[in-house]
C-alpha cells in the first residue's frame, strides 16, 4: 500500500511539472508572435493629394508595402493624420493598439502636394479647357492702379474650368495699364496650388462716338451754359458764341465746356472737336425750338433760362444736353 501511494505521488508531481512546462511554452510563443512595426523594412513615404484623408493615406501606405501581410493591420492600429498642402509635408502616425499582434509606432511622411505649372494650363489638349489669358478692358479698369479689377475679370472668364484660381494667383505687376485705345498687360504668379507665372493680355477700350456722347450727356455733372445780351439776336449769339465766331475758333465754345472735365472723364481726352456740331436750342420739351420772340418775352437780367441744346457728334445725331442761358443788359 505504501509503495502504491509513493508511485501515485510521483505520477502527480510529474503531471504538474508537465503542465507547468506546457503553460510556459504557450506564453513564450504568444510573446514571440507580436510584430514590432518599427523593426519592419517599410516604405514610410507617400505622395499627398488634395482630397487625402487618414483612411486614403493608410491605403496608400499599404499600397507601397505590398510585400508585407497587413490584412489585419487596420483594426490593430490607431491613425493620427496631418494633411499636407502645397507648401508643407504632412504625416500619418500609425500606433499599434494594446493586446494585438502588433507593437510600436511608425510615422509615414505625406509629401507636400505637387504644384501645377501655369504653363501646363495653357497647353491642355482640349482648347476649350485651356487657361484664357486675354480679356477685354473696361472703363472700370482705367481708374484701378492695383490691377484687381482686371484680375477679377481674369478669374471670372476662367471660373468654369479653373474655379480655384481665386485662391492660388497673385499679381506681380501691372505697369502696362489698359486704357482707351491702349492695350495692357497684367503679370500674375501662381501660389499654393500653382507655380510659375504668365501675362494676361488686356484688350484696349475702343473710343467710339457713342461712348463720347454718352459720357457728355449722362455724366450728371457736365452741363453747358453761356450769357447772352438782351439786345442780341439769337442768330448772332449762336454764331458768335456757340460757333466761335467772336474768337476765330469754331471749337472755342465746346472746348471751354469739355476741357474742365477731362480729368474726371478720361475718355474725353480722345474727343475729336471736328466731329462736334451745334444744331440748335430747344425748350425743355426738346421739340419746341427757341425763338427771338420767346426770348424777348421771357428774358431779363439775372434770370437763368433752362434749355436743351441739340448737337451732333460724328455718327451720333440729335443728342440733347442741359443748357443754362443767362442774360446781361448789353453785349460787351
């Protein structure tokens, strides 16, 4: 009986030892199977893109490391993503979660986004998609020394194909300003998304008879006027004053009315006085001609008569402008 108990005790000790050895062996295999991400030979650089997110950056990282079996990596790690832009690199920090087969922390560099040379937009295969670098000049551009109005026009004409130009273009110079009968150039430079520079051609603003007349009659400030003697006939007043007979210059009167406004209305610097022709005076209804009889009945010193003066200018006929007629006792 005693021998039997000794034998059973020996068996028990052996079994316990075997269990202990086996348990230790399992624990050692679990520790060995964990993969330290820092020990792997990985490609830790990806190219940043405009629409990149943490998940698409992680996908790009996996694409660059197809030699590794990372089927279960995504659920085993956390991601900390800093997006790159056109001037700065970004990063994707991959950190292994606790109690997974992975350990360690790796940082994937997301390279700054590639800038697009402006010249590439001029050479797009489809002509309808090319950058437009010639625009029409406008009167508003003449008074804008900064070039911002021209730049806004450039943005607007290209907004269909390149709406992002607004945030990625700046002016380098606007020394060749557009004007009446004068072409201009706006020099621009790409920033952020775009690189390189180009020049925007601004077509001159043509001076037409219609624009000259419209400026004169719609300015709101240009008004004609003169003083007539009570004993002076209407015909003598028109010939001597309106047609410049008293000054041996048929343009004397119209020059005197227009010259003070040239700084305010630059287009008037291009007026051709030979195109101007005075037609006649009318009452404010623009249909009743002024006559000597009407003047005799309504004229007095110190009184101002409101009239409408009809004139022709080049191809534009029968235009009217306000005319203030004052009176003095006798002709000087």
